[in-house]
C-alpha cells in the first residue's frame, strides 16, 4: 500500500528511523500526516478525496477535532493514529488506529495494511480521547502513586508485589520513574480535562514532577524510593 509522508513537526510515534518511514513513496496516492501539528497539516492539504486513506497522527485529542463531526454520521477516508509510547521510552510496536462512525471500511483496511507492512501491530478503536491504552493504564498509574503517598508500602515493595503477583515485567512506580512522571501528568491531565473523571486526575507526585520539569527542562523524572 503506497503512501507519502507529510511532516508537520516532531513525531512522538516515529521519533527515530523506522521501516514505516523508509517505505514511504513521495507523490504516492495516500497521505500520512506526521508530527505534533499533523492536524494543521491535514487542514492545509488538498486532494484528499482521491486517496484510499489519509492518516493523521494524534496526541490525546479526538480525530473529529481535525475532520469535524456531523450528528454521529461523520467519517470518510480519513483515520487517526498514534503509536503507543510511554514518556521518553521508545514507542511500542502498537499502533492505535482511530475510526469515526462512518469511516470507510476500505480506508481502515488500507491504513492497517500500510502499518502492518512495516512490522507494526494495529488495534482499531473509536474516536475517543486517549483511545485504548491510555484510558486503561492512566487510572492504574494514578492509583499506584496514591497508594505510595498513603504509605501502603514502599515503592520497591509495591512494584515487587505487582510483578510477582500478576506477572508484570516491571512495576508501575519503576516504569513511571524510568519513562517520566511529568509525561504521565501531561497525558492524565489531558484526559481528566476531556472526560471529567476523577480517576484521571494526576496524582500528587505527577503534579510535583511536572512543576519540577518546568524549572528544570529535560528532567521529567522524580525519584520515588
């Protein structure tokens, strides 16, 4: 499935060389808008009606922010996507592909084929803030941080218990410390503002890390042990 890439700022999904970037073809019939300003790039673009699919890289926002909505009938050949990434860690192989109620099935299949051809795994979801993984794990991270504040156990023992009890490869405290508490604050706060659900309200330690990051750019970590 041929596609061209239009860059619009730095990309969280593809911050470094990847097969998906290398397989792009300038002038191809399909278009992938990549970067933090991908939505603006799509709005400024033209000729999308002839594409099998158009893909817009998303943050936590809905695809409808860029395409508009129409009484629950919105959808066309345009999909959104985000490659899941925790903070400063390398992006995972998972691409969350965002569809609207009336998105064309052939557009979804064509976009899936393009990502899968580059060795990525695709999950399709509806057009909601934060999509699948962030909606599930951000309350979990917040709960772990709050239990640490309540002195339920040390960070080391909280992590050890979850790893041994549930088979997790890494505990939530260690994971957040490694990938950046300030980034967790950014995502959780965005979801809290969009959804208004208390579970997404950033835990105190994430708030502290975000404030520290403002005064010391480049260090979003907070030592929790």
